[in-house]
DNA sequence: CCCGATTCCTGTAGGC
DNA sequence: TGCCTACAGGAATCGG
C-alpha cells in the first residue's frame, strides 16, 4: 500500500535510469486502471526525454519538455526497472522502454493506479490543484493542523489522512503518528489541542522520514525501483497489531473501524 | 461546507 | 481439497 515513503522510495530507486533518458517505446497491455490509460499516451512520450522525475503527494511526475506523465500507484501498484528480456508476470500492465537500456515495468494487481498525460502546468492539474502541503515540507506544521481543524467533527485520524489537509499520509502512517503523539485516533479533529497537533506534526515528519530511510514499508508486495522490499514494517508500533501488547505500557492494543478504515491504538497511551 | 457511505479491483485468509 | 465470504485500501463521488 504505497503511501508517501513508498512512492519516494520508488522515485529514488528508478531515478538514475530514468532522468535524462529518452522514452523509446510505451507498451500498454491493459488500459483498464482507475481511469483508462489514454490511447494517445504513446504518441505523447515516444522520442521525448525525461527532463526530471519528481513527486507530489503520492503521484510520480515524469517531467518532459512539453508536459508531464502522472503516475499513481493506487494501492497495489509498483514500478520496477527490469531488463527488456525479463519475462512478464501476471498484472504487468505497462512497460516504459528507456534509452538507458532499462524497462520501467508497472505491476498492479488491483488496478487502482493511474497513468495520465497533461500539458498543463502540473500543479494546476485537476488531480493536484486542491492538494494540501507536503508533510516533509516547511508549510506543514502543528499550527496548520490546528487552524484547519477548528469546528471539525471528523475523527482526527481521518483528518490526518485527508489529502486536502496534508498529502501522503495513509492508513499506516496515520496510525503510527497518532500513537507516537499519544492522541486517540477517534477524537474529533476540532477537539485536539494546539500542543497535541504540534506533537502530531513533528512525529508525522519523523516517522515518514525514517520510513524513507528504511526503503518504505513492505507489508505484502511493495518493492522499490530495484525490486527490493522496504524494512520499515518491523518498526510499526500499532498498525496491524490489534490484540498484541503495546510496546510502551504492555496493555492490549485495540482495533476499531474509523472512517471505513481498520485502525489500531493503545487505549492506555493514547488519550 | 461537512461528513459518512459507496465504488472501483483482486489476492488472500478464514470458516465450514 | 474446495467453495464461499470478508477484508484490505487511495481517493473520487454522491447523497443527506
């Protein structure tokens, strides 16, 4: 389940074989992603140089002279650099063939991902324009969370996962950040104090940065650009640990559905 | 505007 | 062994 650290891990992994190289071909075996892969995409990309590979939220942005390729991994997508002769697996939907000699292969069993082209300035694209700040950037802090949350009744966990507030924090990292900040995820966002939001923002930044250092979280099948898994899963304190004992107080971690998402917290440590 | 529910999809796990 | 069901989740969309 790629959240920000997994997308950033992917970006860093594939960067050396993507940036500065020319797209020699695009092979789409299955256009049926969350939105259809445009039939015009090959024409947009072939013969063009990837000027830069950036990230915004959970989107990978392949920058070209006259537009951008937007790639979103959805919840089961991954990108891997492979040799051209590498045999295809089930759900290998797209190949981006590059002048580096490598093929960037897109694998996505659940097909919630996106591959789209835009000629607009990329920040103005409909999918990006209403997004909140990057959690690792200077615009994200406790004061922003505090100000945006006043009078809001939604659970603080759902609030933290809302891309209009701050991007890149999904179910795993929201659970972890709330545990580290000792805030119960069920509380109304508008009733969390300024001080608590300062803790939440700081721990969010720390946890995301540490996960990137570890190559992201591999729960089942996430792999970085070189095909290797991430090692942050062993650092997870609460995610997926319902019924186990808390590493801080040894109490039993409680599971609860919040905003249609499985959640887990420590009733003793998180107030 | 705010919020909860629904939707897309497939692999996996658990019950029987 | 196999069939069936529930569940996992990012984010857009819809209805109240």
